[in-house]
C-alpha cells in the first residue's frame, strides 16, 4: 500500500498517506482536517478531541475479508441517543475500498453500490419496510438519526462539519447487510454482510488492557453523585447508563459528572444469582457479568417476570443469560432477519436450516435494573417480544418503534451455568417446563423405536422360518350339509388321523354358505387310544342387507380354531346346530396337523412395543405441558 508524504499547512508536521486515493485526512498533531486540492493540502476545519474509543480497532489495523487483505486507514464516528458506532474506512491491496462498521463490537463490511432502483426519501423510510434487490429481500431493521461526532485518518471524500445524519439499516435472512445513507444531497446505498470478529483475522489491534483503554477508574475516584457510593464501569466506551447498587440511581455513563437520569424505588432489593463482576467462560471465551435486569410481561391477572444478565467481552462484545424458574438460556443477538413462514395455523420462522414455531407474543416492561448497559436503560421501558422455538433453541424478536432486534438462544441447565461461572453451592432446581427446554424423552423414544423395529424384524423372520419348516398337512377336507328340518341324527365322527413325533397343533377350519343365519358346531377332538377328548365349540353367523345408508354385512361365514395336542391317533366328533326353521346349510370341514402357532410371536411383539409406546406417551405428555403455557395451542 502506498505511503505518500506531505506537510500539514497549519502546523507543518509531516502527514503520511497510507492510501494514494485519499481525499481527506486529519493531522495527528494539530487535529486539522486536511483536504487534497490537486497536489496541495488545504485546511478546511479542525476536529475536536474524540471520546475515549473502546473499539479494539485502530487506524493501521489490518485484517482479511473473503481471503483479501485490507488495512484500516480512516474513521468516522457517529453518536445517537441509543449509543454510537464507528465507520472504519478500509482499503484492500488491489485498491478497492470499503467500510467496516463497528457497533457495540458487532461488525459489518459493506461497499458503495449503485441502487437497483430509486431510493425513497428519508421521510418515507420506516422500520419493517422491505426491498427486493437482485432476488434478495432486504428489510429495514432500524432507522437512526445520528449526530456526526468527528473523523480521523483518510477518507475517500470530503466529510466534515456535519450535524444530524439519517441512516436506515437493512438485513436479510442470510445475514447480508445494507445501509441507506442520507448524509448527503443524494441517498447512497452500501451493501455487504455481517462478519464475525474471528473471521476477520485482525492484526495490529489496540491493547485493550492499557489503562487509557481499560477505563477502570479507582473506586475512590468514581463515585455516585447522588449517594457517594463507589462505582466501577467495566465496559467503558460502550456503557451508556450505569445503576448505583446503593441508591438505585440510573446515571449517564457518557457524562463525566455521571448525571442522574432517573431514580427508582425498588419494592425489594433483588440480589442477582450471579453477582455483578463475576467472570466465567462461555464458548471458550471469557465474559464478565456487568448488568442485571428484571423484565415483566403486561398481563393483568398474572404478570410473569424473568431475569436477564448482561455479559461483556472486550473483543467478542455482548451476550445475555436469561433465567426463569431455574431455566437458563445463553442468548446472542444475530445479524439476520429470519424468513417468516406459516406452519399450519401457527406462524413460524426459518433460520440457518432450522424451522421455529411461534410460541408466544408479549409486551415486556423493565421493572428492575442494576449495573451497566450499552443502552439507556430505564424503569418502564417497554418492548414487544415474539418467541419462536425449536428446542433446545429459542429465536426471539424485540420490537420498538425505531428498530427490531433478533436474538438466538440455547437452553442451558443450572449446573452448566454454575460450572461456567464457578458459583458456590448448587443451582436452584428448575420448576415446570420451559418453552425451549429439550424433552428428556425425545431421544430415548427414537432409540427405543429403532431397537423395537429391529427386534420385530428378527421375530418376523423367525416366524416365517417356523411356518416354512413346520410341515403342516391337511388330513381331513370334506364337504357336508345339514338341515335342521330333517330330524335325523346330526352328530358324526370323522376318519382317524395321526399326530406323530412331538406335541403339535391341530387346526380345525369351518367354511359355510350361510346367508342371514347362524350355526353352532359342537366339536371334540378325541384320542383314539386313551379316549381323552378336547371339547370346544365354534359359532358362525352371517347377515347382509341394504338400507338407506347402502349395502351392509355383519359377521362371517367361516371360522377356525387351533388345538395343541400330544402325539397319538385322533378323530373329530362333529355336531352342528341351527334354528329349527332354518334352511339347510352346506359347509366344509378341514383339519390340519403340524400347524405352527404364531401366538407366542404376537405376545412377544406386544411386550416389545410397551417401552417405545410408553416413551412416546411421555414425549407427548411433555409437549402437552410445554404448549399449555403458549399463546398458541399445539393443535392450532
């Protein structure tokens, strides 16, 4: 990258350009704003002292974006009521320039882009407005009127002495990013994407542990202006408000005198389960608990409250821990707008390959605050919230008039929190079932069904083998007729047959030509040698007709029975019965020996089904209790 040199026209100090295309730069010695006019530098103004910068990025920081190296050469700083952010001017080795936005340690890279269509004027832009550009849907997530605070380093245009500037930030479902910039006479469009700190592979970052950066002032030097209690600000440069733990004053952390913004009277002192200042490790990174708040739903009959802990890492930014009745979630804001879908009668959202179901909507009010926050926290702050679940994840959207913020949480149990933050004792037991709490039975039911199906497959194969090798044989197969009006002897015996070798099953089958009638068969299988008999009976009936609903049938003309017997020679005694006024009946009597019985297999199959069915019932019961707490029942 080129290193051009010149002298400041105001103080004569050397001015070095990292980028040959720079239009504007700032003298590091006298803070003059210098603009290049042909080959000369002209002073056009001065930049005041910029506030202490808490970003790890500085002019000269180098990084990599999409396998292309870049260097930070300039900076524009904006502030607004809800905070502030840096726009770092970055230059790639091939001369391409872009912008790295750094807002509360969340990063976006973007480039000036020709608008695909005429951009709307600033007065027509609003949150939730959508644009479809090149097949990609962008949604306005925030509209910010920011105050120009100052510049440093090299910029590709003349930019100084600004006042309020309007910006509209846009997001997509795949984390693309856009900004409509109304700082000039013509709106400009910048498009890019959200990027993670680690992915940018930064070098030459600022030392965040240096005293002027760390921002940790001795407790004796930083005191509450209301009660004199010592204060400690951990996220200096990011913190906008801090709450005195002693007198509950909410103080303006950006004011050197810590102006009192609000004082609230707490009905009771609430001690966070994780004390402020506690350090722990999540996802391999160290975080410090710096803020705590209670949020309450606006439900008249039974308002519900939960706790939120604000965590801070000087490089990775902010994340949250939420706690409700012993249920915890690890939450991080996300730079994407999920795709909204319809799931039956319920709403849903899709994000990163997962589908989430709308669980509830509510209006949440901040009812207690403690510690420091990167926004101007105050009692009574209200936000609309929508929660979508895909256990163990929860996708949430917080909506205010100016912006919508999406976050993604993952369920954690108390023991995981206690281990991560090295807390003493045991965590309070969780009560009830939480929205995105994973079912302890879901995986168990799936594995049980898999094992059951495997065992049933083996049993079916065994049953087929038994059926094939049994060698069943028909020993009697005759046709008979019976008329109750004949008055003759109805009883008769069949020819003898032999069951040899081992105990076996004998199947007796009866097939009739009954029509709108019934018949009963008294049967006895008798051992010809011992005289031992096996008495049993079978009833068959069959009726058919037609009515206003159409044709109908009832019963069956056929029946069969299996009788287990010992080896020996047998005959069958048969005595049919019918209504005495019935017509004659024709029937076929068949006797088979060595018939395999599948009863054992059926009983075993029923036993095998008990565990997975029970586990499935537990899953259904768990889900029923989960959805009983939702604004939307599971069957909606």
